[in-house]
């Protein structure tokens, strides 16, 4: 699904292509050509939508350029053919460059083992969501998640099996979370999830669902590993919380309370961190 920015960018590119086609036909009797300007929307399309978008823009631009020359191939000059070739070459190479940059950015933001975001990107996204919640006056919650007895998997079955457990937990978190939720591996066997627009009751519903699914699916097809369980702490944001670290600390307090079996809520200033009851 396209978001609003992508739709806006696509609309701008389409308008630019057809506006340039109209301008090109308008100045054609003056023996003037602005056809090289088609490269502008082609480059924009390649940057926004990679090679596929750039090639589509190049194809539409070439078609309109050809139509503006009467639709007769014999009327095309050598320079025209070279320009059309340039449309597709630019689309391809700019699109490939943008794809490579996108992959690099993605790798820099992701945990290499589990494929979810890393701590650095998580704190950046959490700050963005806090600012959004402050601006729109929406609720916001953070889940801090810890794999119980994770050292057992490493000690008894080896680090490869331990890594498998982490991969399974990350997969379950992705599968049973909303598309808008931000999921990250904070470090070791600890994960975190940002729940935008989630109030405390809603966050607890999500947390219980995740706990249940991990218990059901955590070992995948490797039943000999036993059961995988997780502890979850829920941190509720409010306007007194200024930094991602503060909110994560509240959720951490709730996580420790949950792991110790003390399911009472913990207080810190005006904010409340609620431990998930079993």
C-alpha cells in the first residue's frame, strides 16, 4: 500500500511529464525542444520508486515525445533516438543507485540476526512517535520484551539454537503486530515495540496476544527445545516524559516487575509503567 507521500510524489511526476509533453509540442513550431527536461521527472521517479518507477516514467515520456513528433519513426533524428536511449539509461542507473542506498540504509537500521530494527533506529522512531503523540494528543505505549531463561537455550543447545529462538520471537512479533508498530531488538534477548495510538488497555491486549503466540510458536518445528516464554513490561507515555530513554526505562521497570512475578504497577513521577499480569 502506498502512503500519502508516495501518492503525492507520483501525482507530481505524472503532472510534470504531461506538462513537459504539452510544452514540447507548443514550442515545436519554433524549432525549439525542451525534451531533455523529461529527464527531471524520470530522475524523480527513479529516486522515489527505484528502477521500476524510473522505467515507467521513461516509457511514458518516450511515448509522449514520439507522439509529439507525429508518431512517425522516420521523423526521428539521431539526436532524438539518443535522447530516448538516455531516458532509459538514466532511469536504470539512478534507480539502481537509489536501490543500493536504500539497502544500505535498511542494513544500518536493522539487527542483522532477526531483521527487526536495531536500538539506534528504535530510539529515533520512538522520539518521532512521541512528538506525533504530543502534537495530535494521541496515546502511545511501549512494550519491553525479554525472553525468559534465554541463557538456558545457549548453554544446553548451543548458540545456533539460541539464535534460532531469537529469530522465532522476532518473526512472531512482526506477524502479530500492526504494520504501524515499530519492532526492534534492543540487545541480547531483549526486544521492544512501539504501539502508536495505543492506550494502556489496548497495549495490554497486544502484550497478552504476543505472549500467547510466543508460547505456542516460539520453538517452531524444534519441539525438543521445550517452550519459549517472554516477559513483557508496558510503559505508557504522557507529556511529562521528554525522551525515549525515560519511556523505555518505565517499560523496563514494568518488565522487571513482571519477571519477578510482582504484577503491581510501578510509579515514576506522573507516568505509570504497568506490568503485564500473567
